[in-house]
């Protein structure tokens, strides 16, 4: 498993992080370094071992179906970079 | 140094109760210390006015004998905890200027216990780092740095918290620990750092790094102070599905309960190549102290220890890549304007996240992406299971485990930045317990050859924080580590 | 399952249509799936929004118990496997109305596994449609694109509302079957009360996967047309896609697997412009949540409390009442209809009541644009009207007039018959007198009839009925006339 420049671009695109063309090579090298180090895990025999889902050991707690929140658009929008008429505003989305 | 700054939290509480001094006086002494230690870059936001207001309110409650556990004590809060109406940034450009409309559960508990907010403390960006150098505000300087010598790291990610407690700028501080972010900086700064069991303190309102690992904890100058603070901040919170609904054992009593008859595990795998001889010597010294205090040493094996770091560096970045997707410039935080939504996302996130955060997001995204999930994330969760089982097996025969806290003393800022993996190796002793969700404490126990503090780590079984405090209390008593760093408030010119 | 009847003719020969549906059904609950904000439709912009829904830093999800119960109840109604352990995963992607940057959904371990739905078509055929799974997930917010020339506006009121995604097997073979499927699914959800089925408000919307193939050939490449919120749009979109795909194939082209949007104005589908980059959702278990564990006892309890469902009622209607399976399907589509029918037909001629409901009552309601719940004619009134036909008090013909009057005025059938003197004449003396008069007036036709022109019988019946003002009991008229003429 080795990361090339195209893979870096693909991951960066998935993560919505712009990577300048002249940095893809360096980044690929760094990521490969980390991935090679991580690859040590392949040595561990995990046959029949269930993945650890949670360390706390209790099941998912359920909450009662009651309206206890909301009706506070001012709080919701308090830190909005751009808003209008209580909507968040973003550059136009084309579907 | 003002005499008030020399008091431990327990002593300060007694002084407030006996009206030897007021919370406003105590707080003012600490505010002066905050000002004096500014060159150490520990705070990212100071809240002096709020602190004096809260102190006055504490004095009123003290007068009415309605004091809480932490009544009137000056606290520093890692800037990862959301504080209502006080800027919370996670030390990232992407959250600069973000003012939460809510209070994290942990800090809420602290204010209810009477704590006084001195300000928000520096940390690594989104808690990703081991030297606090990824902070957008620049790193704090370890108060143990010597005049004329290189500026040393306070450790990370909770570097500001460790430094501020060590330099006497606050009495107590919160931290969060994902892979060692409380225990490692505590060791580097010569203070006590406690990471409780995963699920002990609510994560509600704490900026998430890796949800299955993140756990809030304490910084203090003594083990008893830690137990006092944990008592105030722990507790079940129905708003966090992973919060445990179990009572906290009596940790304050445990501090002085002694270790007579306890079995202390010494893991053979924690002897590592190239370990600092001073660390090795301190570990052996710690074992001796415990035996002298009546404990029995038991060699234990944690065979999957060497896989803990690679395992951690899959799980934590994978979770982080998803947790940090919300920082996209739409609802809050930084936005870099662009023509299209997608360009806006990419521009915002590239400008808003620092290099290490971007690197971890990319690694995490890769580890979860189609075709690699099984090989990376799923594999890591299986290895994590084995690591947890190693500890389960060990705790079947021992009450606690003693290890070094870090592989070295504090290093110079800038000395490990070139290679991420070298930096990651800092957490070699702390990460395994994080993966297993165990409570762990770092206790200052000695000095390196260069005169820098070194810590010992005590681990116990899940929800057995009392065992941690028992052993930590014994180590503290034996070590008698009471040194103030050369650049503590009052010593800084 | 290659029904000949369902083949679609192309220029070069027949094609078989293969359809699978993914239906998003909004769960009936007070609050959202993972936050305490209201799940109610509407509200001012960003009013029904908690800081959890807006994905503020450090906010965490806690699951709503009622939504879990609704999903289990629905699974039981779909004769499906209930999974006692299920897992919530994060589906990661960026979108303006998805503040977390991921949707909490269920991927590898859904709460409900395999089940089935039976559909009944007008031609009398029935089909089992496989259900692959049902899982719980969060709805996204809403983007408004028409408020500003260069901006989109985001409202998070829907963000975090609980949805059940119900995925069918590709067992559907025509637009008609797809329409029957969505109607039946909607019906089951409404009986159970787990979804209000309001398609206009988006409480129920379907993604339709369509492919075509030569009969017997392996599955063709499919397209997914998203977010269809009416039965008509589902039908139109499928019909359009089938024709489009057949044309492409017959012109030697290839179908591209893609997501398409339906234009309600033109009835056409088009490829989405913003092509989501090679779907890589990076699913992984949400570390903020733990596995959802259900007790079998809870499942049993919910099963015990489930209302009678359309299939059970339909079975009773066909087996005990002797209704056709199509009529039974129509009468059970809505729970209110079935209740109305049960009440109207209780103690009456069940088939006759069914006919009256499906023809007269539904016709009148349709024309007046009314729902059954607003019908001026109540079930008991309709039952009494049918009883008056059954016992010969009025003829079927007259009954239609009475019904029209009842629908108009809301009056009682007996009263209307009384006031308008519409009671059927069943007095044999009176009928005999009418017959004698008609025969006397038409002596020539009587002779022709007796000379072998049988067909004139109808003429005499008509004359007698006319003379009675339509009120003579037609059975008696027939019988007595025959006796007189053949004497
Ligand atoms: Mg879909
Ligand atoms: Zn869905």
C-alpha cells in the first residue's frame, strides 16, 4: 500500500483540503512514511478478534421523546460567517 | 512569590474556609502571576474581569457557608472546553473568534463547585500534538526552561495547562488526554496530571479530536489536589452517550490510604531500546519506594504494547478526519470566500487548519476510504481489542501498574518538528492505556541530569481511580517533589 | 419472475424493466433522532434547531427512544427480522445542509433486516416484494436556491429529523407495480403510525433505481432518480427512464450508472450536475454512540401492541366477506377506509357495501374533492341505505338518487325516501294493476310477443317501471309480467 500523487489529490478532494500541486509529492512522501510505520500492525494476528466497539461496556442509552431544545435561532446563528433572514448563507449550490 | 501562590488547592480551600484570606485576594495574586508569566505564552484568552467577578461571588457564598468543593479557587481551562461567552478556539485559526453559546459539562461542573475562571489555556491545535507547537498561537514555554538555555516544550497537547499550573499562574487546570495529552505535559512540567477512565467525565462541550479516546482530566501540583478537582468535574451526563453512570470512588481518601498489600504490575514491554537512563533509574526508584511502602511488585506482560502507537495513529486520525468535517465555514468559524461551495470548503479548511491537523485529516481520510477500511481502521480496532485484553489479563493479578510517563524529559522547542513519527513516539508509554480507556496519572518524581522534571505513570483498571490515587499518593510522599520551576511566577523577571 | 405482461416493446424486441426503491420515511416523533429539537414540519428558519443539529463544536448525539420503537414496529409490520444489536455509522460527505460533515446512519448492521411487502394489482395479480433492510438515519437540512442570484440559503429545521430508509429488493417490474408498492408501504406505515405518509411535505420520498434488460438477461446498468415525492412522479420518472434507457440501448449506446433528478415540470429526468465524486462515504461506526441493544421482550411487547394491518384485514375481507382481492386492497389502503367499511358493512351484504363504497361513495368524494373523513355520508348511513336496497324497500336505481341526496344534504336515507315518496312498490295488487294497464294499452305488442318476439319482454318491463315512477319492485315486476304474458 503506497500513496502516489494522484491518491493524495483524491484524498485531499474527499477531505476538502486544497493541496497545492507543488506540495503533493512531499505530502505523498510524508504520508507514506506514516503508513509504512503503521503497516507494522499487519504482523498482528487478529483472526477471530472482534473490533473494539466501545471501552465503556454499557449499551446505548436512550432518551425520552420530548422537545427540550431549539427555538433559539439567535444562538444557532450567533457565530455564522454569513446570514440573512435567519438563514445561513453559502455560495450558490448547483445540483 | 506571593505566599498565596505557594498553597496547594487543599490548603487554599482551608484558608478560604477559615477566612484567612478571600477568594478575591487569592484570585488577584494569581492574576498578577498570570501577568508575570505572560512571556511563557500559556494563556490564549485571559478573563481577569470575569475572574474577579466570580471570586467575589465565591466570597459571598463562603460568607454564607455555601461553599462548593472548589470554591474560590483560580482555575485555568484548556482552550478545547467550550466556555459560554468566552472565546473558544481549540488553538486553531479555523475557530478564531468563535464564542460558544454554551458551557461544556465539565466546566459547568467546575463553576458549580465554585471554581474561578482565569482564562483559556494554550494547547496543540485540536489537541493534535505532543509539544504544543501546532497551536496557532505559538507554543507555551516550559517554566523549567533555564535562563540563557533553549526554550523547552511544555509538552502537548495540554501544554498550556501543565505550564500554567507549574508556573503558579493557576492553581488547577483542566486538560484533555487522547493519547497522553495530560500525562506527558504534566511529566514535562513537573506537575500531577490525571486522565480518568474513558467515560468518567462528560465530553459534552469539549471540542472533539478522537471521540473514542478523548477524556478530560486534571492538572494540579499535588495528588490530593487532583483528587479534589476530579471529584468536582466527574459525573454522569445524559448528554454524552458514552458517559458512564457509575459513582466515583472516594479518591480523596485514597490519596493517603497507602499501598500496603497492593500488587503493582511492572510491564516487561515498557523497557525500550534507547531509553534515557535517568528514566530507567527513576522507574526502578519508584518500584523501590512502593515496596518500601508495603506493596508487592509483580512482573506483568502486555504483549501488544509495541503495536499501540501505530494502532493509535490509525484510530485517532480516522475519527478526527470525521470530527473535523464540521469546520467548513458554513455555520461558524473561519470562512474563506470563494465562487462555489466546494471551493469555499477547500479554501476555508486549507487556510484554517495547520499542517499537522491537515496531515492527520488526510491520513484518517485515507484509512477510512474505500478499499482501505478493513486494512487500517478495522484492523486497528481489532488490535485495540487485543491491547485492552492485555490489560484485562494483567489486572486480573495486579491492582495497579507502574511505568515511566515519558521516554525523555522536556525537549527543546523546534527540535522534533521535522519528522512527525519522532514526535509521535513521545506517547509510547501513555497511548496503550488510552486505547484501553484506563485511568492513568503522571506524578513528578525526580529530575533528569539536566535538572528537568521526570514523571512516573500509574495505571489502574477501568473506573478504579481510587487505586490510581492510592499509588500516586504513595509515590508523591516518597519522592517529596515540591520544587517550583525556575520560571514560576515570582521567579520570572 | 419474468412476467410476459410486463415486457416493454422496443423497436428491436421486448425489454424487461427492473426496479428497486429506497424510500425515506420520516418517523412520527415529537423530537429529533439525536437532539431535543422539535421534529415538527415548518417553523421559522432555523427555529427547530438545537446546537447539536447545527454541529457546534463538542455537541453530541443522544438517541430518541420513540424513534427506535417506531423503527421496530415498522419492521414488524414488514414481516421483517428485527436485529437485537445494531450499529450507527457515520456516512461522511460534505454538503451545505449537512453541518456535521457526516450523516449518522446505519450501514453494516441496520436495526431491521429482511422482510417483504405484498402488492395487489388491478388485474387481480399479487406479488411479494422483498425488503432488504430498514435503517434509522438523520435527515439533512434544506437548501433554498431561489432566494438570491448567487447564494443558497440554509435552513436546518429538518437537520437531524429521524428517517427510516426502507430498501426494497429489485423485485418490481413496472411503474404500476412501483406505484402499488409505494401505496402499500405508505398504507402500512400509516396503519402503524410510524410515518404520516404526507408525500407533499416530504414525509415520504422515494429514490427509484431503474434498469432494463432483454428478458432473461443479467441485470442491466441502473440509474437512481432521487427524491420523488408523489406516486405520479414515481410513475412518470420510471416511464421516462425506461423509454430513455431502451432508446439508448437500441441506438447502440450504454447506460451510465448515475444519479438523476426528476423535473416535475417536464416529467423528464436529467443527470445531476454536481457529480458527487466517486461515492466514497468512508462509513465507520460513530464513536459518539454505542451499539444499540434491544431486548427481545421489548420486541415482543411491541409486536403484541401492533394494530391489525392491511394484509390481515384484506385476508378477512376476501376469505370471510368474499370480496375480490383488488377491492379488498382498495378498501384497506387507508386505515380509515377499512374502519369505515367494517362499520358500514357490519350486518349488511358485505359485497354490496363494498360496491357502493368503491363506486358511489369514492366517486362522489372524488368529485367533491373530499376525504373520507369529511364524507357527508357516514358509515352507518351508508349501511342503512344498502340495507334498504337489500330488503327491497327501494331499488338500486332509486338508491343512487337517495345517495346523491344524502351526499348533498347529509340527510338520513329513510327520511329522504319518505319525504320524496320513493319507497318501492312491492304490493302485488298495485303492481298487477299497473301490468294490466300496460298490457291493455299495448295489445298489439302482446300479440307480437306471444307470436314469438321474446325480445319485447324488456319493453313491457320498462313500461311498467315507467308507469310506477320507477318505484315498482323490479323483481316482482319481472316475475308477475312473465306469468301474465306466458299464461
Ligand atoms: Mg439512497
Ligand atoms: Zn438514506
